[in-house]
C-alpha cells in the first residue's frame, strides 16, 4: 500500500481523527460519518467544490463544510454562490460583498446568489 492509502485507512479506521488533504481527496474518498470538511484553499472550479463538500453529510447524515475565501480569490465566488444557492443554503454576507467584477454578466448570478 502507498502512504496515501495507509493514511486513508487510518482515518477510516479512526486511528486518527483528522486528515489534511489536497484536492485529490475530493473524489473517490468515501468516509462514513464525516461531519466536517474545511476548504482552506477555495476550490477553483464548481465541480471541485461540490465534490469536496460532498464528502460530508452523505446518506442523509448532516455535515458541515467551511470554505475560506479572500478578496483576492473573488473570481471563485460565483461558483460558491451557485453551489450554496442550488443547495438552498444561506449566503454569508461576507461572500455577498465581494467585488462585483467577480460576477461575469453571462453567469446569471447576482451578489445575493439568486438566479
């Protein structure tokens, strides 16, 4: 087994209760009862965001995903707004006030995350 597989096995087996991973862990990692995902680096694609946060709250279990985003990363805000809106989640005020140039007119998303 490679190091990554051993680390994932330890995490799944509750040998350790914290895993810090790259985007590689966003797809194909199935851990039961995962209740928290923290995106220290904002995903740069909508699909990556969905896959990352989809690691938590699976099969009807509630979970929480936290994503850090800075004003310098505002170009990724439309994807976050889209994901939050489509999942009927509240839009944080800090995300709503990112510069409007982050929202291309063709996107169809407003600062409030509405279509």
